[in-house]
């Protein structure tokens, strides 16, 4: 069997881990859902959990969709071979992903590419 996927968290140049902080701020049951999906991503890759992920058109990003009372989104990018970089997590309140949230993703992606 081939190499498993690797899920890594974006860490800023100042050492902040915003996605981990976001997950920690979620309710316990939400954390369980998120961590289960991340574990599945590592084991099988992004295309195996289609109902939970979606490609964001016009960007290099994908989003993990956790539905329920709160619509949680975790944005990631697939880089190199079997590397998934978690860039941003937020509560989605509208149908369309807010431009502000995408700008955060682009900024973190650029920082990661320059330092990673």
C-alpha cells in the first residue's frame, strides 16, 4: 500500500497555530467530528470523503464542511505529494464563502509557501 496522506497545520511566522486554536474553540462534539474527518483524510486522501469536502472554484483551496447547528469550515490546500495543509477554520453563516475568509487563506498559503 502507498504512502498515507499527511495533514499538517499552518503555523504562522510568530508561532501561532490558528486552525488548532479554532478547533480548540469548538464544542466537544464538533471537535470529535472535525478530528474524525482529519483522520479519514490522512488515511484515505481528500477524494474519498466527497460529501464532507468541496473544491472552492477559482482558488487552490478545498473546504471541509461540517454541517449541523453550526456550519463549520476548515480550508486546506493539497501540496506536493500527499500533503494537506490546513490553513483556516471558521463558522460559515452565508451560502457563499466570505471574501475576508478567502483573503486569510491566500495570505496564509503564501506565507506557508515562502517558509514551508
